[in-house]
C-alpha cells in the first residue's frame, strides 16, 4: 500500500472551535488582551470569508466542521511558517511569497507572477489549510 506524504505538518495548536460557533469565538477573542492586532486582523478576514461560506450552506445545523488555528506549520521543504503573537515572548508572523497561477496572475498585483504578504493566521477547516 502506497502512502502519500503530507506537504505540511502543523504544530502549536492555538485554538479549536466548531464552525457553527465561529462568530462567538471571534467576539470572545476580540476582547482578549493576549490577542494582538495582527491576529485580530486575521480573525476578521477569516470571518468575512466564513460568512460567505456559511451563506452557501443550506443546513448549517448539520455542519459538524471543526476549525483549528495553529501557530506554525512546517512545509514539505522544511521551511517553517509562523503566525503567532508569542514565540519566545515576541510576535512572529512570517513573510511569504506565493507564485500565482499564470492564468490568474493578471487579476493580482504581482512581481513577475509572485505576490508577497505576511501570514496572520494558519487555519485548518476539514483538512484544508488556509493562510
């Protein structure tokens, strides 16, 4: 039996909640003094996307999805991407570059097909990673 290796390995699970409880989770974390502004920004951006997703569901009560938020992920090439407000008592939000799909690169401002940004959140919803 062949085993397919995972392209990434998550570590430092920070939070876990049910998808249906996302709004109350984020409202609670917005008041938490331990959560810095970069993490709050990531929460807001995720919640905007989540609201769109939930609008597409016909029966929200049957959705048993879990959301996990991690502080770091190790990629297949060994690089570690961090999105955590306290790593050895200092914030560490990795800067990343993303090579765009050539068919979509005209839709974004890029440098020869590469976009740059900072990771503010590492989320997994139903085994799909979201940066």
